[in-house]
């Protein structure tokens, strides 16, 4: 299980976020190379990636565990938060409507 982001809008780079436990990946990757083993910030292709413990949980049941949150700011005003737990992830996506519309995880603004 992981979140993967890539494409021309970030210079054909690929960002991947995996759950915390090594058995489920345990890494944050940019172009296949591990980054941010500890809390910190990195940038790639117009994207800023911040790994910290700050954020509002998607699922309050997870409040018993230490927060490990990856904030990804992308071009076109897209912001994602990936909540890394031991063996799974939660995610939020915030963005403006795209010209011509969109559908999928971001909804369709109807």
C-alpha cells in the first residue's frame, strides 16, 4: 500500500509514500531513492515535501499513535497530507477545481 504521485506537472518525477513499518515499505521515495528518513523538508520538480508530526487526523481512532504526516504541496494549488501508520495510510487531498473538470479521489465539485 502506498501513495504515488508523478507526471509532467512535477517534471516527470515520482513521489511515493509508504506506511511506517518496513514490512509495508517504510519509506518516502523520490524517483526510487529514499528521502526524509527523519522529520524534515525536501523539494523536487515544483513539489515541496514536508515530513512532520503536525496535522488534523482523518480518523480520530488513530490519535493513540504518534503522528507521522507527509505534507505534499504540488503545482496548481494541490495539497496532500499522507498519514503514515504502521501498516496502512490515510490521506487527504485539497485543491481548486481544474479547468475542464476532474473526477476520482478529488471528486468532481458537483
